[in-house]
């Protein structure tokens, strides 16, 4: 028997194809997994998740340590959160970012200490704010002036002697990044954050107004300034521009009020490879570039370095997971000029991966239960939903003999897959099954029709 062949990027680190042609992840044969757990299923490579969590943290710690700044890394739970995953992140030295009461509940259930949790959201409810304070979250990232009033009220409601709420103010620097480029605009037309730009009529920016408002309230403790510029970022230049803008605001606030905020959060958004051969700058290099920009800006501004924080979600969770499907219908469709495309329908679709339909995202797929014929054809992997836009993989070469009953896997579905899953067409959501050292462990069980019917009161 020849040695197992690693699948490589964009698959998780422990995905290999054995001599028999079938794929194993962390020692678990996908055919056994499908037989035991059914399909579709998200298959999460636990050791890969832990390694990525740790290496993102150590890359940022090394880069910022070298310029003399401390750094905290928050796993952005919205990418994929379950009790086990929150616990892994915590065990690997990460904190956890939540953006709703539901995410907060999962992180707390996992035993992540309140002071290692952040609460985000542009429209937090009073109940969410009260719960965050009750849990002693380490920071509430405030997104509007109205929210500041509500945090103050929530602190007062806790009675005299309540601790002030630790807050960061989320600002928009005009930098938007994602994919290979970033763009920078002065005025922003989107819902998040408070602009650092001077309003058309002059006067303080909304960001400066929020910061000085926080300083006037004894119920609030101003921890710092927060900026998140986008997602799937492959070019670190956007981070550097945003960092300079945030640090300039920090210096200006210090000059005006004497208060130098101790922390700056530069958000998440580190990109990953979704396709074979896709070039992604490695994180240590990006971290060094951002650290150099931060250090350079602080030197120019004459301010001491802040403590930094980052919030990667996709870079930790994305590559760790594949979605395992069973092939159902296979249908050749003729295109113009004598070309044709093989439509390969699987037993899931846009309900377990909305990103292709939502963002036009591209994924890679492979036949994983056997090798298949050497000849390949242009294929499109589609789901079982009642939408022609229900596409899982736009374009991929698959063995020409792909047929019903084959197992097909889609790579790098760990971020924004299960977390954005829906019950469209009353399809129960797939389980998340962790694999490690030849063992499987169901982290989130498969939904059943009974689960769906339990909500329907007839
Ligand atoms: C979505 C989000 C993140 C995580 O983004 P990734 O692209 O998954 O790293 C971090 N911070 C904030 C505020 C976010 O909205």
C-alpha cells in the first residue's frame, strides 16, 4: 500500500487520500463517517482548528511583541460557534467575540470567563446589554450614540456601586477591504460604526463625539477604539491605513482630554484559500506589516503604543471543515459552442452554504469516496433547493464517471457555513462532526423533522 496523499490546500491539514482512493480526515474514513452520521455533514478537523487558533495568536504575539506591544486575539464566534469550539479557542489562549445574546450564551456555557468575552452588534437589545454586564464581559463594542445611553442605563439598573461598563467605540475609517484590494472613502454609507470624518457642516466627527461622551460618564470605562474593515482580506495595506487613522484619533483624543485610551482593536478579516493554488499571504508576514504600521504611526504621533487586539473568525475556522454530501442526480447540460456542463446535485445546498448565492463565493469540491476515472469534466455542484441560484460550487473539474451514491466533499466550509445555515425548504440543518486521531465526536447534532415540527403549533 502506498502512503496516504495529503489533499493540501484548501483542505484541512489532516485530510488525505488513501491508497484505496477514499479520503480520510484525521484518520476517519469519510465512507464510515457518512454511514454512521449520514450526509450532508460538516466534518471539522479538531487538531487543525486548534493549530490555526494557536498559530494566529502566536503570529500576532510575535509581531507585536517585536515592536513592544501586547496583543489579545479574540475568536470571532460568528464564523462558527459551538460549546466545544469556544472551549478549544479558550484552551488555545484566545478570547471569544460574540455579537448576540445567543452567541454570548454559547460562550458562557463553554466556560469562557466573562472578562475574556467581547460583545458586538449594531443593535444590541437592552436584554443583551444587561446579560453582558451580568456576565462581566471584558468589553462592549459600542456602535452608536444611542447605544451609549442604553449602556449607561443598563449600568445604573444594576444599582449603586455597579462596576462601570468597559466599552470600546467602533469607528469607521473609510477603509473597506476584502479580496485583493482595499478602498478608502471619507464618508460611509453603511450601518456599522461611527465615522472618523468631519461632518459636512464641520465640528467633531461622530467617532470623537462618542469618545468624549464616554469619558463624561462615570458608568462607562473607555477601553479603546475599534475598527473592522472587512473580511477575506488578502492585502494587509488596508489594515495599515485603518490603523493609522485609528491611532491618529487616539492621539487627538489624548490631546483634547488628556485621556490616552489603552487599547486599539483592528478587527478580523484575514483571508484564506478557497481554491487549490490560491495564493494567500501568510499570517506572520501580515502581522509584521500591521505591527510595523502601528509602531510607525505611534512614533510619528508621539504616543506610546496601545495594547492591540484582533478578531479572526474565518482564518481560524474556515479551512478546518469540509462539507460531506451524497451525490444524487447527475445531469449533463449543453452549453453553446458544443460545450457541456455536468450538473451534479447533492443532498444539501444553499441551506448549508449560502455564501455562493449571497456573495458569489467560490469553493472547491472533490469526489472523496473513491478516485474516479482519470478523465475529468467541467461540473457544477448544485443543491436540492427550489432556486436556480442554489449553487454550491460554480465550476470544478470532476471525474467523468461521478454518479449517484458517490460522496462529494466541499472544502473550507468551516466559517459562515453552519453559522449561516437555514431551514429553507424545511431541510433540517446538518450536524457538525469533529474528527481527531481516528475518532469522531458530534459537536452539534443533526436537526430532525421533529425539531422543525416542534416549532409549528398547527
Ligand atoms: C465578522 C467580524 C469579524 C470576523 O471576520 P473574519 O473575516 O471571519 O475574520 C471580526 N470582527 C467583527 C467586528 C466582525 O464583524
